[in-house]
């Protein structure tokens, strides 16, 4: 299949219009936000019906002084849409804190206890928290006066430090914030195992709200609008891990961690090994990587439904086994990104819509891209970083929360390579909400850079490297609400028996986080509160395809006023930048080794497969 163009099923990314004269001039359309999705993707949608209005006599409502301004504003906005309920300043009937079982309850306001990002404490006992609240513990609590006033209605007067701006957190200085104001810069501490974004029942930091006779819902966190996504590190069900599964049962490696994944909406696994029907693992450290078909039961045991397919060993037994692996995932309704049946499939984003949140995942394999070992057909995705940068910005304009996961350079130390750090921070600066390294066998640190959660390498998950330094890892649980990433939870694991991850003890977790913190401190200082850069509008969108083993780097400019019909294509091999006029214009970002008719034929085939191009109306300059 090497050297041949085979694009599988023809895809349309955009619906476009042809205007008339074939020309490569004018301006690219600025209305990128109005474009349809840039690639086909499997979409899951779960919607919550709005509460039905009930007929009732007009009533006036106000707000109690202890109610947060945001809660009162939400209440006022809801009543403004009703004819039977009115908001009137000073009305005797008010939205107010109340008992949790009060008959007039209309909602609640949730708060969260937060600690530094690298705090080893994930859970605090209720009594311990109440001691903090009263000022009787070593840890001091900071919060705004408004937050203190609201919680005091439930907890009594407390001793707190005033909070103005971002809290300054340390091992002895924590804070309480409204749960809807969470950001990935902080670590959320559960109280009596109740997470503010996961608990179905009221937690100690939940304040009920009542408004007698009002059939409305006032809350800052709606459980029906939360989406959770778990992302794990390296999985390779081969070698000694395979022998462990054969000896003790296919799902045995999930014994101690499966419960953590129960109830998560989307569970991601970067499975680096293809399923091979004739696979017969021997436990030899030098044997090629393959998995028996039955091993997929281990992925089922942790509720996997998203596969990252940019692992470096997926084609070890040929592209036919890669295709067979995709067939097995498709049969279970599992979705994938970062690899696929061809490069169009491998490089398109996976788009998810769930509980009002829109999430997009993009992936690729950097080592195979730089070594030019990727071919079109079943394979991992090619890393064109300019294309990925543009995809991030385009997805954001269309309302998606972008997540980029890359199989990057592998090193056997906790310090991430300089090139990896540079690439990941650039993607964060482009506007990704999450940048994730799926390649690390020695776990790398995580941080927040320009507001993005950046995990340089999660470490080994289901894999046989269970010696010291390679046995520890971090799985991340992302919480989305209101189409925004609020916070990240963690499962810290240690490998046993060459393939069975188990949760770390408190002592192990503290030591592991110290190791990661030491590695993080060696990196150039990051600004967690920075903002993504505002990139200038490019005259042509970056795109690329593979011709044999060579990447053909293109600039693609689209005509204005697109409709669903084919339009002419201009391939300008001499222009420095693509600009759209009354046709789709393509230029080269870099001069390739191949030239002449072979190059223009390949470009035409790619554009016909991916864009709405009329192959009968192609002009080459």
C-alpha cells in the first residue's frame, strides 16, 4: 500500500459553494464559526428537558441578603421568562437558604474545598473539615465574605481568611469556592468521599435554596449537565501482562481499579497493541507485541468506549491486524481518534456532545511522523503541528472544548524531553483545554499552562513494566459543566504482577507527587493564569496528506458563502500563501521531493476525497 493514494470512504468536511470564475484571490471567509463540523464524527447527545411551567397566580419574589449574587441573578433571569412569577426587590417571599428537606426547595448552591494542585490529600473527613471551618486545625481556609455568609447559614460562624482574587494555596492554606468557579489550577478535596461534582446527594458544602410556591430550579451545578471523561496512560496487553491474563483471568488486571471507572461517561484507553487472532504470547521480553482477541474483555471491564490509536506498536503485525482491531472496536460501538483506516480517519477530530457539553479529541504519533514510517491506510495519525494548531482554534470557534493527546518521544526518566514540553505548551497556547501525553513509561508531571491542563505523560496503565520508576502512573478524570473543564481528579496507581495496577497508598501517593513536583520544578516557569495566544487569521488553513512516506504540506483557502455543491479547485504551486476568491485555492507550505503531474494528481485526489471539489474543474499553476 506504500506509495499509493487510497483514501477509503470519501469525506466531506465542509459544505461549500462555487462562484463562477476560477481564481486564487480575494479573502478567506472570516465566518469560521458558522461552518459545519470539519469531519464526520460519532456524536452522543443526552438532553435534559426543561421543567414544565405550571399555571399559578402571579407571585412576587425577592432574594435574601445571604443568597450569593450569582444565585439571585439566576433566579431573577428565570422569573423574567415567566408570566406568573415576578422578581420584585424587597418582596416578602424570598429565595433563601433552607433545610435540605424543606418543601419549598427549588435548588442548591454547591461549594468546593480546594488545595494546591500537587496536594496528596484527596479526601478529608467531615470532622476534620469542620475543625478547619472553626479555625481549630493546622489548615486555614480562605473564602469570600459572600461564600462565608452562605455557608454560615448551615455550618455556623466560622474562622476564615478573606479572599480577593485567586487564592494563594499551600499545604496549610486551602480555600472554599463556588463549585461552578472551579478551574484545573486547583485540586478538589472531597469530604467524606463526596466530590462536589459527582455526589448525587447533598454534601456538607451544599446549601439548599427555597422559594415557597415557585416551580423553578436555581443551582450553580446541575448534575444532569456534567460530563466526565477518564484518560489513562500506556496499555499494552502483551508479553508478561498477557501471561498474567492467561494465568489468572482476562479481567484480573482490572481487579483493583475497575470501580474507579464505574459511572464515568467516557473512558479513554491508549491501547498500543493490535488484536491478532493467532497471537500466542510467551512472556518473552523481546517478542513482538500482540493481543489475543479475548483480551478485549479487560477493556470492557473498565467500561472503555474511546480508543486512542496513535500507539507505536499498533502495526507491529501488519496493517491487516490494525484493521481487524478497528473492526472489533466498531462492533462494540466504541469510538476512536489518533489513528484509523486511512489518514483522513486518523487525523479527524472525534466530536462528542453530551449533557450540553461539546468535546473534541485529536491525536497523532510524533516519533513515526518524524521517522517517516506512517503510510496511508490503517495506521496511526500523522503529526502536522500546524494543522493541529489550526484545528484547535477552529474547534473552539465552533463551540468545542479541544483535547489533544499525542504519542510523543519516550524517555526513561520523569523529566519530560524539551521538545515534548515545547510542543505541548504551544498546543496549550493555541487554546486546547487539555494536552495529554500518552507515550510515557516513566510518568511525567502535570501542570496548568495558559489555562490548559497539560499532562506530559501519564505512565503505564495495563503494561508489564512494573519495576521501580516505571510502575507508578496517573489516570485523569475530567469534569465538564457548562461546556467548560472545571477540574481534574486523579487515580494514582502502582503496577503489581507485571500488569495489575492498584491504587497507591497515601504514603506512596505523597512520595510519587513529590517526585513529579521535582521534575516539574526543572521546567521553565509556567503561568497557569495566562490566556491562549490570539493567532492572526491565516490566509490559508494548514492541511496535509501522505504521498508514500512523504508528508505533502498544504495551505487551503476556502471560498466565501459556501453551499452544498462542488466547486472549482486551483492548485498554485508557486504562490507563497493560499487566498480564496471564487474557488478553493491550494498552495504548498513546503516544497516536496515529488513534483510534476504525480504531485498535482495526488493533491487533486486528496482534495476530492476531503473537500467538495469538482475533479473536472481543476486548474494547475
